């Protein structure tokens, strides 16, 4: 194996520092930092290492072997492309390490006060049922959409499927039962549902979100070796199951084409190609390299788009910026012909910051991600429903893993509407439960009163 580029070694050191920071913290933040390190390791370490080892020739249908990197030579191009990434992740690692050291000195025990709350559990159950009905309708009508699609065939139906995400992830994290069998049964049903949905929309997000939700649950309830092994097994089984189910939906011709593309790689690498293709931030880093620093949006435009992202689109005179689509057409389009392709792409915090403001933009981008991460980890301990719901939503959507400032704000603005729906549902559920309790109490008291009168 050829020597790794210095930039990859710096990235590995930054990721190791993040793991050290995770070890110094506790609870949900520890899980999120480790998940970030693993996610970025797949994109910025594993994938470049495969390219440097195999040196594959680019082929149609193979997004691992990027022709832009091959044209410059993998050994030269990967170092150049990853230089801003190495700097950005180093800054990020120092930020989270500093926060971990500070929080360790000021640590106070945290408890998820809403864990096991019957009102919250009932609300999440209602949201999951309603959202699942919308998912079934979307799948039946062909309106489910897919990963990277710019526009859904039915935007309203797509919005109505989002409560299922809150319900599934929320129940995985916060459901509590005195009977372990009930817990295991419910978690199994929810995991299978997310695996079905991840296959239906052809995206890794639902199943990885469910796996992360299990890790967050364990962070709240306590760790064991068995639980750690279970998280790894669920994640691997989810990705493997996703690829297997996708192959069943594929035609013999497409399977033959995929086998032909994979044949360019050594046999030991082929089983992991499907996994590597799901982590594509190296492509976004390549986009940023070819576009150049401080060439995309001005700081004023970024601030304006961030503010507009939190306002419902129905209240705006003009459409909001779709950052993933804009990245595809304007940033990747600078080095790849995207004229016949309409897709939404993940840009990554470092890559987005680099094309917006160069080195300063990278620092701002990673600092934004750090703030979102810390607020996210704290929100799950809140006693306020909106904060908890936002925390649940961020488990499913990987904004702190593969999105920048614009993509994160866009996602938060989208889920703001869903959180309002969840809050209204919670009000109805609480009133219904109170009504049922009053009815039950009144119903048991009436026979006693009647019986006592009869005896007189």
C-alpha cells in the first residue's frame, strides 16, 4: 500500500482528537462525536485510501473513481483536495476538545426528564401512525421520491411523511417499559420500518438515523459491551440489508452493469464499495477545489439565506434557496457538466465554508457545526417539547455530518413546521388522555353511588 498523503494523516489525527474529546464527555454528546468521527473517516480517510491503493480508471456509473482526481493523478489531487478539509477538521477537533475540557470542569449530571413520559410516548405513537400512513400512500402512488431528488412528486405528501421520522426515532430514544420483551419488540418493528423506508426512497439516512437513535438511547440508559456490539451490528446489517434490498429491485441488466464496474477493484475491496459510495463528501471536497475559495456566495447573501430558511415558504414572495441543488448546479457544475442532471447534493461544512469565504469561511463553517452539535446534545435532556422534538429530528437528518450552514438551516426550517404539528398533536393527546382519565374515574364511581342509594 502506498504511503498516505500528509493531509490524510492530519485528518486522522483530528478524528482521533474528536474521539478523545468524546471520551472526556458523557451522555449524548459522546455518541454524536464518535458518530461524526466515523462518518468523516469513511468520506475523508477510507475512500481516499482506496483510491490511492487501487488507482482505478474512471468508468460510467462509478462515483468512487472521480475523473477529476484521476486527471491530475490521485497522489497529487487527493492531497490538494483534502488540504482545506485537514485544516477545517483540525479546527473543529480543537473546538470540541476545548468544550469537552470546559464541560468536564463544570459537569452536572443530566437526566432525560421526558424519557418514559406517557404523554410524550402517546404523542410519538400518533405521529408514527399518521406518518406511516402517509409513507404507504406515497409508496403506493410513486410519490415517495428518492435520495438527491430536487422536488418531490407530491410536496404535501412528502411533508406528511416526516412525522413518521419523529415518531420512530423518538420512540426508539424515549420509550420505556418495565418488560424488556415489549421494548425489544417495539424497537425491532421500528427498525424494520425504517429499513423498508430507506429502501423505498433509496437513501441511507433513515436506517442510519435509526441506528444512531439506538446509540442515543443507550447513552441515556447506560452502556454495556453487548449494547456497543448491538449498535455496530445494527449499522452493518442496515447498510448490508439496504444494498441487498436494492439489488432485488434492480434489473438483471443493471446488476450486470454494477458487477462490471466493481470488477475494476480488487476482490477484497468489492464488498465495501456499496458502503463507500454512500459517503461522498470527497466529491464535494473536489467540487470546492475546482471552484476555488471565496467564489460562491457573499457573506451578506449567506446571512440572508440563513434567515429566510427559518420562514415558511408560503410566507415568502420568492422561493427559498435550495442549497443542495444550488451546490450541484453552481459549484459542481463548474467542473462537471450538470446541464442534464437535476439533483440535490450534500456539500459538507468545510467545503461549503471554503467556497464561500476561504480559510475564514472554513472556520465559521466548522464553528457553526460545533454549536449545532452542542445544542443538539443538550436539547434531548430538555423538559420542553419543541426542543426535544428538534433534537429527535436531528438524529434522523445528518446535518452535522454532511451539511454546511445553509443545508443545516434549510433542514431546521423544514422541520420547524413538523415540530409545530407535533406540538399540536401533543396538546390533543394530553387532552384526550385527561378526558379518558376523568371518564374512567367517573365511570367507576357511579356504580358505588347507585348501589349505596339502593341499599338505603
